């Protein structure tokens, strides 16, 4: 094991323990010498571990005494409360605002806190380029022909193998590839509901899901949602008679970053199954966990094929490749028919390249580095927000994913803040984008998938100063 790998591994493990309360604020940490003995590392490597933890503001050095855990900034910032949307289905889509914000996508002149995807600089572009060249050489006719309707066999096999990490027990025949995660959700909605039907979702919710539902003529019922644990199950029980299906992002949803506890997932699956209500599970963020273990999916507890598990590599590996998949359970025939009608097949080259990348093991290596970067970024964002945003600011406390939800004072209108920030080359995602109701106007989502630099830090500080002007 290389010295750099050891340093990263040990620092990451200790950072996770501090953030999760294993070490409390004020606790004295093991000495440099003790760290050397425990891990069999050199003094220089041990010192690098402590320097990194200091850079993250997790620890502080006290002369002649050693290293101690700092008071964590996100413990000082309050957590937003449980959302309280109207129990009546709404369709007031903030279309103009959504279009305006997403028009900034790909604009290199802007600091894009608004786009919920990892920066290209955090992705293994060179390795993927080699996989694309390899796919062109190995596929029949260089990949110019149609792929099987169900999708690349290699990709489906690798997704099935990886499902073991979250208790999925899938086989390749359970899966159908799609043109990204949104295509998987679209096919699932078309298969299960029609114009006038009501679907239940989290609130706040990803804007793409809101737009997709309305485009298919569906009514959207937003559920009260806790910023750490997801939807309130009691609220879901009350609306059961009114809904056709439920669509949730249980693992590190955007914009809150909440993660449903396993007991909640089990209960939701059982509840919906008992009433024959399908659950569409969007799991695009599940691999981006901060801790030591990937959270289980709702699909893990599905014994009747009632959960349609959807995912992709758009948030972890290659947003532009548009490679996704769905495990539709007992609805497989409907999804296959719809895919044939709407797409015929999926792109051969990108599917094969991603499947090969997963097979080599490089994906897991890449994910370890990306997860560490995202967790470090989250800490740095909150540290900066605690020091430079208005008093009373609240933030979510995600345990994974790419989103940080920021709730400002009632006097702040984040749609106006968006316009002000854009003049300073900063783009944010105002809270009104994430609902069909008149709420979250003083909130915003910030993407943590940008490389942390002194320039990014200054932009975040500048955003805080602008928020103070209201």
C-alpha cells in the first residue's frame, strides 16, 4: 500500500469519526507517535494526516499538549425544520426560473453552484476515453449497430454484481438500460400512471421530476420531508387512498441530501405493497455515501417486484454519456414495450465503455476519491457559510450526495439573490425551483461537486455577503 494511499485512508477515516461523534469537540486525539505505532506509518505520514485534518478545521493544535477536536461548524448551524407542503396536489411549475437556471449549464465563465453534478475535473475522463476506444474496437461493426433492446449484457451484469453491496440480489436479466436516469424515470411513469393520476413525492424535490410529472399530465402531491430522514411515513399513510404511485429518492436526495433509515425504507415498501401502489426509486446518489457502508435501497426489501429501481452514472462518472438503467420488477414487460416504442435501443459505445470500466474495478477506486472530495467539500462549505452568511442561516447535514440545502432568513428572496449573484458570475439554484407550491423562497441548493479552490471559497463568501444585504 502506497504512503499516499495510507495518508488519505487514515485521514478520511478519522475525519468520518469526528464528523459522526466518535470523537467529541474538545477530545484529545492520539499523538503522532501513537498514530505511527497503530498504523505502522512514518512520522512524516502521520504528520500529514494531522495537517489535513487541521486544513479541514476538524482539529486544532495546542502547543506542548497535542491535537484536539474542534467545535464543528455544522453543529453551530441549525438544521432546517420538516417541510410542510400543502396536502393538496398542485401544478404551479416555476418553468421560467428552472429554464433560466439550467440555461447556465456548461457556462465555464460561471461558478455553477446551481448544477447538481460533479465537475469534469473530478471525473476520470482519460480512462473513459480509453474505454470508448476499446469499445469501438471490440463491438461488432465498431459499435455502429443497434444494441440489444434490453441493453449491453456486460453493463447489466456489472450493475447486477454491484447491487450486492446494497442487498439488491439482482441478475442481469432483471435490468433494462436507458438513456440516463431521467429516461428510466420517464419510462416508469409512463408505464404506471396516466393523465389525471396523482403521484406522491418528497418536498422539496428535484425540478426534473416535477417537470417530468407535469409533462405527462400527472398531479403532484408533495409530502412533508425531514432534512435528515426523508418523508414522514405518517403523512404518506394519510394520502394512500389518493395516489396512484410514489416516486422517492431515498438515498441522499436532492436538494436536502436526506437518507431514509433502513427501518423507514422497509416500512414504506411494505405499506405501498399492501395497497398495490408501485414505488419508483431513484437511486442516482446511492454510491456517493460519506460513511463506511453504502446505504440499502428500498429495492432491498422488495419481495413482490413492486419497486422499480432506477439509477445511472450521471452523478458519479459521466453525466454526458447518458447511461442509466432500471430494474422494473413485475413491470418489466411494460418497460420493454415502451423502450422499443420511444428509443428502440440504447447507445452501444457508451454502455459498453461504462460496463468495461465497472468490470475493471476502476469505478470503485474512482468513487473512493470522489466520496472523500465531496465529504471534504461539504465540511468546507459549511465552515464558510457559518462564518460569512447571515445570522440565523440553517443548513442540511447530508451524509452523502452532491447537495447542500441552505435556509436563510424570511427576508431573503433567493430568486432575487440569484439575479444579484449572476452579475458576479455566480449561479445558484433558488428554493422555489424545487416545489410546485409557494414555498422555499428563502432557500437555495448549492452543489458540492466543485473542486475546492481559493477562488471557489471567495465566491461562496461573496454569496454570503450578498445574502446579508436583504
